[in-house]
């Protein structure tokens, strides 16, 4: 399913995380780096929590971290700084952007 994001306010990032997860640490570092360039609200939820499990099952998150942008599923596993920067930049400059496919 394709989803479009066209709101230009502060981006809400949701990160599903797990304990002792190298990709989660990398994702957190990437988000904090991007926060210097873009207005981000970052929320972390444990994948093992009830909400984390519900999101995981609904969106097919096989392992942490799971990444959502403004409530739309972006992907799971290693967070790509390049991909996320592109989505955030498009969100600001181009209006609607496509997430997923």
C-alpha cells in the first residue's frame, strides 16, 4: 500500500526498539543527527511492549528497529540515514511524498 505524507510541521518519528540491539543504537544515533537538520519529535517504544507487538504484527516488523514517519511505516532493520533524510527533505520541499510501495 502506498501512503502519502504532506504535512510540513515537525515530523513525528516512532522507533520500535529492543534491548541490546546494535541496529537500534545506530538508528537512535541517526535520528539524533538528523534532528540537527530537521524538526523531529522522536518516540521510542519497546518492541516487546503491548503497543510494540501490535505495531509489529500489523506492519510485519520482523526485528528491531521498526521505523515510522508521521504514523506511516517506513521499514525495519538498519535505519538508512540517506533514505530518511530524503523522505524528510521531500516532506518539506515537495509536498506529498511516497512511503512504501
